[in-house]
């Protein structure tokens, strides 16, 4: 991404980071002002009851109003739990996974 697309990509990432959701596995690609979302959006461990669909719709609305946005194409998977929690079991404080 270069120029306006890179700026728009950073803007999208900031908007997701402002919401109470785990977007660490969300992939954002911007091509010609078109925003493509893929990967996974999940609940934060500290806020498991946040309505993910509502948060995602809110972010989509906000980012689609950016002056350089030409559309939002969301193929991201919504998960009620973090993918790491189900694949690797409970995370223990002080324990590092490699």
C-alpha cells in the first residue's frame, strides 16, 4: 500500500483498535480506496459480552465515510472467543507459548 491507500489502512486499523474487540487477527488490505477485511474478529477476554456484529457494523459505517474510501468488503470471520483460547487451551500467566 502506498500513499492514500496506506493512510486509509492505518485509519481502519485505528478505528478497530478503538473498539472493545480483538482485531489482532484481522487482515486489512486497501486497493484503490477499496477496503478488504479478512481474518478473524473476536471478543476480548476482558469483555466477553460485547456484541461483535454491532461493533463491526459501527466500524464499517465510520470507515466507509472516510474521504478516500471507495467501499468496504468484509469477509472477516466473527468468533465469540479468541482463536488461541480454543486451539491451545487456557493461557497461564507467566507462561510463554512458542
